[in-house]
């Protein structure tokens, strides 16, 4: 097993645990015939985490040329996947009796969930800093015209989601985040960061 495969087996497992938590929570609601009680904030948050984890998994392939097995380089991806797992683990209640009170359940845990996702986003910035620096140095038009504006917009909406508390604004911001995140991945063959890397390499 090469170095990247060794890393990806561990990292993929940690990301997969977050997906498993989401699917387990959703399946529990199905078994309890409680889907009609699914709150929009809960549903959109679960979908947002799902898309975030899948996008992160796709972009992990960009690490194949740079990953080293030391604690410093592994710290950001391990923290990121841990934050995703913690957020995913509390989106759905474990107690079926709480299905009738999903709005109150989400409100009580909203700051923790969004806080974990925002912390993961900061780890993602840390992990991708080399790509941003390379873009600025080699392709400034691409950096200033797309990479920086997109990332600033995504982070600002994320920050607004973290700081606001209203139900309607939360639903709106979650929907905006999902659309923003899907935009660079929808038609990309290898993911947003991977596509950028291939662009730098001239492919």
C-alpha cells in the first residue's frame, strides 16, 4: 500500500462515519414513520453536511502528490473529519420521542452544529492554503477572478449562518450554501480543487 492509499483508508473512514451518522438518523425517522415531522432546518443541515463531506472526499485526491505521514500534516484533515462527524452525529435525535419536537431540538443544538462545520471550514482553508498561494503566484487572473471571490462569498455566508439565529434566515442561508457548494462540483470531473490543480499543470 502506497503512502496516499494508507492515508486515504483512514481519512475516508473518518469521513464515512459522518455520512453513516446522517443516514442512520434519517433511517431511524423512516422506521418510526416520522418523515412528515422532518423539520426543514434539520433536513437542509443534513443535506449540507452530506454535500460537504462528499466534496471533501473528492478533493482529497489532490493530496496524492503532497501527503506526508506526520502529525503536523495530518492534523488539519483529522480535525476536519472529526468536526464533520461531531456535527453529523447530533443533527438527528437518538430518542424517537424527540421527533415531534425537531424545531426545538435543532434550536438547542444549532450553534454547536454550525460551529463544528465552521471549524471544519477553517481546517479546509488550512489544508488548501498551498493551492491558493500557487494560484496567486502562477495564475493571478484565475485567483482574483474566481478562486478568491468564490471562497470569500462562501465563508461570508457561512459566518452569517453561524451568527444569525432566525429560522427563516437559517433555512435561506443553508439553501444558499448548498447551491454555492454544488456549483463548482456539478460538472467538474475531479472536484473543484482537483480541477484547479489540473489547470495549473496545463491539462
